[in-house]
């Protein structure tokens, strides 16, 4: 009896070896040199938040593309920071996709997390306590 598995052939190890050099930094990113310090990263061009790539103390001046702001609070590694002023109910976009809705207004540079963001898809918890979700009542 034939099936997809019996017709498969194991590729040789050489099939997994790179056949050419990786693209240069300029080709891959459009940059001619890497920034000295990358404090935040906007993962997708449609994102309205950026992500802290390291611990950032309050007072740090952050630049993300054309947007710049000074942090008013400390930001831990992985913190989501708003790239524009947003209102309650606005969608937070990360990876180019909505990840939730704001439960409070945020200013440019504000920390976005469970204290002001509610998932549109799963229950949201803050400090171990379930935050009620209108679609899950």
C-alpha cells in the first residue's frame, strides 16, 4: 500500500547546508549600520505599540521611527509602550494584528498591559484576579 510517507525520501544532510552567504545588513534591513542601542522595537509597521528590548528606567528618551517620547515610568524587558495617544476601546495592534482593547485612555509612551488592556479572545487576569470580559459573561 502506498501513502505519502512511503513516497518520501529523506533529504541528504547537504540539503540543509546554506548554499550562499546570508544577505548583507543593508539588503536585509535597509540599514547601512546597526544602531548602537536598540531600546524599543516596532515589530510590524501597523503596530500602535513598540516593545522594550531591555529594561528602561524612567526618564529614558525613546525613539521609534519618527516617534519619540520620554518614559515617565520604568519599563521592563518586553513592555508594550504606546506609540500614539489612544482612547478607551481602541484596539492595540501587535504583530500587525489586534491583541485586545484598551480599558483606559493612554498617552504616547504609556505602558500597555492588563491594567489598561483587555484581551478580546481570552479571559484577562491581573495579579491573579479574573477581570470580567463582556463577551464571556
